[in-house]
């Protein structure tokens, strides 16, 4: 019994075990502070075990500043206490303090770091913007002999994944002599977080085949990969494993299955699974709300959200993201605005994931100004936020804005594969080859070449920028190719008029065992169309329907009409349309009208155009095409009447423009353009070329020019078309022998096509022209399309 000198109060001294037990039972920070006071009162404030436990609990309750002060008051902290505080700094998002404490341990004490020290310090290093601290810590761990420690290995793999260094993470994983469940789970989880869904499933399958023990965390971790790939077969296989091992009642596994079935379109199964959860937590409810939304059941989604609010449950950012109709936005602008308003009121809009989802839905609803306003108002922009806005600009055709924003982003955050694929798509649309090559260099420096989506986007970019050889080289270098990769290369050959190469590649794909998709057949049919391969086109269409069981889409039918029509089989094309099971749409009749233009069939053109004017009355292009057909047939009266309708209805035709990139600078020309700084030199070159072309036998094609002007004026009109001006600029701005590449926003006219053939021969230049339909490669007076476009 010990008595104090204050009054007569006495107390019995308590031992270490009592306070350790008391610390374990503490549930509030206030209780911890009171216990700390009692520890001091009972003379245990120098007891290392008690102080270590208290430091641990303070860290758990996020009182990391108090934990640090406690550590500093300890006379001789041991390695265990150092590790506890390093871990505490790591879990409390104080990476600088964690690394500083590690440095203090190494340089100012006689203690030596162990595997736990390195694991906690490397985990903390994941919180830095730069990866250099983690790299140094990994190197130190290897030097100190902890490179193959399972605990350190898991932390290192997780660290590399957080910086998207996928190959480094895989290398560390592969070199580990032993792998436990935690390390395997870290690998699967990291691949999922980096959108390597196929790879994560392969690692999981290796885990199962190798007999490695897995747990409910493993299953809950890999299920999102199957969900994102919409691979119901793999997902059901995982579900069977869960049933076999008794994890089917695990709430996290069930929640993962709800997401899986939702994303695979099996919403009724997802709903049934959700109802099996006795008391679904917020995570499960979020999965179901998101499931309803992505399956277009917006009312069910809003209803469940309302039930959550009515129950008093506090929703989080994931709830709001799941509620926003990103997957089926059309017709839900008002709902999106209401959700936006709710997010502002509850403060949810400050979450990057919520503002990103709203940015995405506004972009998909073509409300690009609202999307940008929201993006600009977001205080802390995540990488996903930048990606959403760049992607929104790209999808809405604002490619220059997308590229400009990408350049701005590079000063703020590091791009990831999603960013890269979006910006490559913008480069492909704009034909910005120099920027595309710069992005390719960035991909190499970031070691992203192994990412299948990035490599596929690169192939598409090079192909659409006219570099079909580079596209094929990249394709051949890829070890893993999915159906999208094959489609991109087949489509590239079709775009460049290499129909036979497209067919050869299609056969290679079939022999590889990879099943073709709807898009594959569309790409092959398109290639047949632009190469005049009528028989092969018929065979492939028949195979698609009868051998592979695909229901043709309107685009497939339009391709077949184009194949027949371009080959002059106009009556066969009309019979094909008449036999279609559904009502032919604008794409089908438009293909027939285009064929009528090639073969100057005014009677059939009238039939096709009448249907088109009914189906798509606001499309001025069909009126222009019909007017050109009449002009080509010398029926100027009817051509005039069609143009008069356009004027009366105030339909505006998209003005033609042509882009040429010299160095890294894009130059855009319109017809008769004098705005360019070198306009005088350009027109001088045009006059010089025109004279040489006439000497070589060139005659202007003026048949589709306006009929109510003199022939000489018609020649002048076609003479100053934008593509001619762009080519002339290319000739004076580049070295002799350099390939010239231009991009026209409309279909190249007959006069410009013929003129470019003559120019390529006279100047001994290769000229590559991308128009609205395809590529034309001009060399020695010949075009790769064989005048068949």
C-alpha cells in the first residue's frame, strides 16, 4: 500500500500486464489519454513494453503527433518501438516522418533495421509523389540481406504497383524464392488496380494450379478483374471455388459477385445475390446501386439510394459515383444535374471520383462546357479527373483541346495507360504524327510498351497518321494480342486500301484460335469494300452469319451494299437491301447513293436519296451528293433544284479543310485560303505546278463544280481547293524527297485526286492523303486506291 502526501488517499500499484490489458481494451482516444496518465502515476512511464503498446494504440487512433512526442521522451527506444512508430507514420499518411525516422535509426543509433523496418518504410514511401525514396529503400533492403524476405517482398511489390511500375513489381514477385498468400494477393490486387485485368486472372490461376492456399480476400480481390473484363465464365469459376471452400457467405465475396453479374448484364442474378446478404453494408449497397445504373435500371438505382438515405445511412463518394448514369447517360441530363446538385449540398463533389464521374457523364451527353467548368472547379484533380476531361474532349471531336490539356497535365501529374490511350486517340483523329511519336517516346521511358491497350492504341495512331509500316512493326513486336489489337491492324490495312493484307491477317487471327468479334468482321468487310474484293466480301459475310452466328448490324449491311455498289453491281446491291430482315437505315441507303455517284446512275440515286431525305432530313451531305450526281449526268436543272432545297431549308455544308504538319507545327488550309503567312509563295508554287501538270496532260475535272458559272471559273474554283494549297506548302516547307502527308476532313474530290497523281510524278514525292473515308498513297503518278474510292 502506497500513500500520497495529498490527504489520506492510497492506491495499490498496478503492474505492466494490467496496463497492457487496459490499452488493448481502449476504444476512444480519451481512454488512451487517461490510461497514459495512470501509467505515469504508477511509475511505468519508462517501461519500454508499455510505451511501445501505447505508441501503437495512439497511432491506431490517428494521434500520431502524441505518439511521436511519446517516442521522443523515451530514453532508449529499441528496434521494435522504432518499427511501431515508422508503421504509425506510414498508416497516418506521414511518409516524410517515416523515412526520416528510418534514416535516424540507420545513422544515429547502433540498431540495425530488420525486415519489418524495411516493409513499413517502403510502404510509407508509396505516399511520396516521387518513387526515388522507395527505390533507395528497396536497394538498402537488398544490401542488408532482406531482398527475399516475404514481408519486405510484399511491401516492395505493392510499392511498385502504386507507381504503375508493373514490370518491376512482376520481376520482384518472380524472383521471390517463397511466396505466401499475402504476396500472391498483393500481386493480384496490384494488377487489378493498374487495369491489368487479364494478367491478374492469369496470376490467380497460377496460384490455384500451384496449390497455394488462398483466402476470401484473394477471391474478393480477383472478382473485380473478371467483372471489368465481363468474363462471366471466369467469374462463375471463382464463385464455384468460393462455394467449395465455404467462402460463399463472405460478404465481400458476395459483394464482388454482385458487381460481376451486374457488369455482365445478369442484373437479376445480381439482385438475387444482394438479397442473400442479411444486413448489407454500404459497400454492398453501393455495388447494387452501381449494378442497377450500369444496366440502365436507373429507377431501381435511385430507389435504393433513397432507401439508404431514409434509413439514416450516410452515403459516401462510391455511392454517388455508382448513382451517376455514366454507362447510360442519354435521356438523363436532368437526373445528372439533380445528382450534381445533391453532391454540391452534401460536399461530395469535392471528392475527385465524384467530380470525375460527373465530368464523364456531361462529356457523354455532349455538355462539354459543363464538364470543363466542373473540371476547373475541382480543387484537387486526380489523374482520373484529367483522364476524364481529356477523354471527353477526344470523344467529342475537340482533339486540339485534348492535346492542349494533356500538355498542361504533364506539369501536374504523371500519365498512366488510360491517359496515354486517350491522347493517342486524339493524335489519331487529328493526324498529329509528331505528337504521337513524342507520346511513343514517353511510353518507352515509362516502360508501358507491354500494356496491351497502350500498344493497340499506338498501332491505331500510326495507322491513322499514315504510317502503316510502323503500325505493322509494332503489331509484330507484341507478344500478347487481344481481339482489339487484331481488329486495329486489320482495320488499318482496310483504311489504307490493302485489302489482301487485311484478309491474310484475318486468316492468321482465325488460325491463332482467337475468336473474331462483330468489329473484326466489320473491319474485314470494309477492307474488301475499298479493294474491290466482291467474292471474298460475300464469303466473309456468309461466314459471319452462318459459321459464327453473328446477327449483322446496320454497319455490316452497309459494308456489303458498298462492296456490291462500288463494283458496279448496283441492282444486286438494291436486291440485297430489299432482302434485309429489318428496315434499312441511313448508312445502308447512303452506301448505295455513294455507289450511284461512282457509276453515275441517276435513277437509282433518286430512289436512295428519297429514302435518305425521309430518314435523315437534316443531313446536307446527301443533298450535295445527289446534286453532284445530277451535275455529272449534265442534268443541271435538277442539280439546281436540289441545291435550292438546301438553301431554302438553311442546311449548311461542312466547309472543306486540310491539315498538314511540318515539323511539330500543324497548318490548316481552306479553299482559296490567303491567310497563311507564306500564301504568296504557296500560290506561286501552285501556278508553277499547274503549268507543268497541263504540259503532262492534266485536265481539270469540273463536272461537279457549280453549274451556273463559266468553265474557266469552275477550273479556278477547283484549282484552289484546300488539299492543293496544303501540298504546295508541303513542297516549299520540306526538303526534296521528303514524304508529304495531309489530312482532309471531307472525301477528296476527283479533280484533287487526279491532280495529286500528277504532282507526285512531277515532284518525285510520295504524297499521303487521308480523307474522310480512307488513305491514298500517291507515288510516281499512281494512287494506292487504284482510282477506286
